[in-house]
C-alpha cells in the first residue's frame, strides 16, 4: 500500500514539474535552451533529495 502511495506521489511531482516548465517557457520564450536546462536539472535534484529523505 505504501509503495502505491509513493508511486502516486512521484507521478504528481512529475506532472507538477512539467506544468511549471511549460509556464516558464510561456512567460520567458526569449531564453535559450541552455539557460533553462541548468535550473530544471537543479530542481530535479532537489525533488530527488526530497523523495530520498521521505
């Protein structure tokens, strides 16, 4: 049961991450791919750290 909840929580975080990326791209389309790739990878590492800690 706990495993199912973990997977569901991970999916929710993934969908939230996708939504935030889309809104960032809409708000700042002038940014190059390089400038948007670095922060998103840092954000992913933070999410991973939260998952490991929980």
